[in-house]
C-alpha cells in the first residue's frame, strides 16, 4: 500500500520508507547498524536484529513498488559515534551488497547523519559517497534530503529528514497505551513542508511527538516547524493511519490518560 503524503512522495505501507515517484527513489533512515555491539560494550546484550529488519523492510517496500534506480539512506546508517565497530563494518557491507548485488540498485546515496563517523572507510569500497544532503526535482517540486541534525535554511518545497525517530502513543481497544512509529508531516513558517521518516532500525522505538518545541532533536524542526499543525501518520500492523493534527490528537490523548 502506498499513501501519498506530499505531491510525488509516498509512504510505503509499514516499511518505514518513502518512495519518490517520477525519479524512482526509495528513501530510508536511521538503520543504526551495529547497535547491538555498541550496547554490548556497555554490558547490555541483545539479539542482532538491525540488519535483518532493515533488509526485510526494503524487500517488502520493493514488493510494493518494484525495482528502483536509487536508494537514499538519509543518515545514521551506522550507530557508534567514536569508532567503526567490527559489526558495523560487516553489516554495512552486507546491506550494501544486498542493495547493489542482490537487488541491483544502480545508485546508492548515503546522507551523513550524526552517527556516521568513519563510514567513508567502508563506502569507498563501493564507490558510494557520503554527502551532507542531496536535492531532487520532480515536476517542478524541489526536494531536499538531509538527516536533520544540522541547521540549514529552507528553500525547498519538501525537506525529508530522519533523526527524530518519531512515534506516537495511541490507545488500543483494551484502553491501554501503546507506542507506535509514525511518519510526521509538518508545515513550516516558510514555503517548505518537513517530512520526517520513522527509524528503520529494529531497536529505535522512537521519540514520542510532542507540542513542546524543545522536545524535538532536529534544529530544522525546532526552528521552522509549525508543530501544532503537524500530521502524524501512524504505522499499525501493515496499515498507515493518518491522524488528526498534533494539536488535536495529543490533547485528546492527554485527556484520556488523565
């Protein structure tokens, strides 16, 4: 299932990816490969799930949209800040092998995220550059893809970011509060619309969206977004559910909880 969220840009079912029609590009963010090894350094041992989950999401997305000519990884392909861990190196290679050899994607673009230190060591083996951002134009629509951790001026129609790992708390049929990942579409006080991707990483459960500006990680969101008019698109099972604007849904949830 594809759900249009902005002109030529579609959310792809429950895969936490975006598809840009017209230029045949699949976008994902925040795989955080190597997360398990980094947690083990701190004494927390968890099953390795990040790589398999990322591949499964991409495989499912391609099942909906068919082959793509480009894949853009919109930041935080790896996890550790201070070094390139052994697991990170191995799994980044495996993920790139999957995209370029198994799925025969002609071009892979990796946008630099705040976790992507030392990543060029691996990318150069694949002829993949690490870029701060990338721009596309589709039928007059100007699209910027950047991770979202740095300040920038908005001069595009759509700005696609990761970094936030957005999620929302919803009430299930039993009256219990559940946390689900979501896409987030946010108007701004410029001409641009910010589109926030949910994290594709299995262990990146997400940061709950809020009406408090300071609770957001991205300086782009904090500076430009009209937060109360943001529209969350929740991922429930394999369904995409567009919810009311944040000012309505979050106040409603607050009333329910209290």
